[in-house]
């Protein structure tokens, strides 16, 4: 029998020894080793549950199962609920088996032994695994052993919880940092796409042309639209979201500027239906802008003829539905040409995919296209989350 002062000394030793370990593997091997060296046992195996809590996996051992340091010989897997260890893992109740030959649940591992003690490694109703010790003599284990092993198993469980919590926190911080980096990268990529040198240069050239040709009204109008659009782009860097009202205002400016820039090569209409009581709906920023950049740039450099865009916003209870009905005539014998800057324009499908991945927005998209002779018509549908 262990005396109280001996019990306390051993418990303090186990505590100090485990507290100095920083990962699960070291904790478990340290516990198994000390069960042999400090308690005089001949065999000790430690199991942990798998992620699905369906099986017990041998993780550490001292005795015949571990002929070398931190090496398991033929580790086994036991279903939770099977055998003595499986039952302890299932119900969290420790057991002492004085004669394993009379217990049908006993599972032989490396060799049969007549005594077994099984203690759950548990803390706050969470069972992490099982501490299992065997001995060749009948009736070897007693309630003092159970008392000691229950105490050290609890310390082990607390240490495992702390290690896992710390690991989880570090992973969350790393993921959060990664998400922030991806979002910042996406914002800069979108801004670079919006303010690509070709767009800015052409806009300034158009303003210069209006001024030199004494079209003051056109020059002032173009300058006003261009400056408002630039301010909107720069302002958008501070936020991942934007009000739908502002996004539609931005879209109107963008399409108006592009229509002036490309000498009325396309027409557009914008309509809004509000089936929600909310006054100011908030949606992910820049998604609409990226979509229409792609539409206009593709239309112009594919030399579409009589392009018409009917843009419809519908504000529902939890989403905003955007439908773009379009039609155009294809010009025959067009020489395919893609300016270098267009390769840097953010693709709207990639933009949505990244936002869904890093922000969990669940933006849905659908594209349909039909052709009749040289006339093309179709619809692009976006379902955006209402973040207000």
C-alpha cells in the first residue's frame, strides 16, 4: 500500500515531469515511463481516441510493447466499446481486473497477463483516451494504484487539453493572418485592376482631347465622373463591404465613363426592386465592379456590335439578386487581340471563389448563353449575401 506522503511525492513528481512537456507525444511517453519507474509496474500502454471518437490508438508504452525509446511494436487499434479498454473509453469508468482469464472482454496484445487496471484519461466530461497497465500476477493491482493512476491520468488530460487548446489557438491565429493577407492581396489586386495604367491613361487622354477640341462640357463631365470613380475606389480599400446604394452609384459612374470612353459602343439600363424592409443593404465590396470590368473589357476587345446590358437588382430578405441580361451581335473575321494589361484584370469568377473561400460568403453564380446566327444573348446571375 502507498502511504499518503509517498502518494503525494509521486503525484508531485508526475505533475512536474508532465508540466515540462510541450506536445502530446512527450506527455504520453513520459507518463508511460514513470508508471514503470515510479510505480513498479511491468507494462503500461496509453491509448488516445481518434478524431471521430470511434477507435483507441496506441500512442505510447513502456514494457514489451516498446523495445526502443519512443517506439511501439505492432501498435493496435481497438474500437471504442470493445474489450476492457474500449469499455473504459466509452463510459469513462475505471476498472481493476484481478483475473483477466475470467473476463471475456480481455484482449491479448503482445502476451496474456492475469491482472489489468484501466483508467480513463478524462477532464470535464471529455475522454481523451485510456491509461492501461497489466501484470502477470493475479490480483496485483489495488485501490491505491487506482487512486494514483486516476490522479495522474487527470493531470495528463488537463495537460493534453492545454496543448490542444494552444495548438488550436495558434492555428486559428495563423488562419486569420492568412485570410487577412489574402484579403489585402485581393484588394490590391482589384485596385490594380480598376486603376490599370491603360484605363487611367485612356481616361486622361479623353479629357485632354475634349479640352483641346474645345468640348468643355464633355471635358468637365468626363473629369467629374473620373474623379468620383477614383475617390470611390480608394475609399473602398478601408472596408470589405459596401452599401448596395453606393455600389450601384459606382456602377453607374463606371458604365457612364466607359460609355464615353468607347464612344457609345454599348447601352445599359439599371433597375432596382426592393422586396425587403431594410433601407440600406450591405454586400461584399468590389464584386459588382469586377464583374462589369470583365463584361465591358471583353465586349470592347471582342468588338461586339450593338451591345445591350439590362441590369436588374432585386433586394430580398437575406440576399441581393443581380441579373444581367445581355445581347450583342458578333462581328465576323475579328482578329483576336488581348492587350497586356487585360491579363492583369481580376477575373470575376476567381474573385468570387476567393471571397467564398476566405470570407465564407457563399456567393452563387450562374451563366447562360444562347446564339441565333450571329446574335448572342444570355444572362449572368449573382446571388450576394446581405451583410447588413
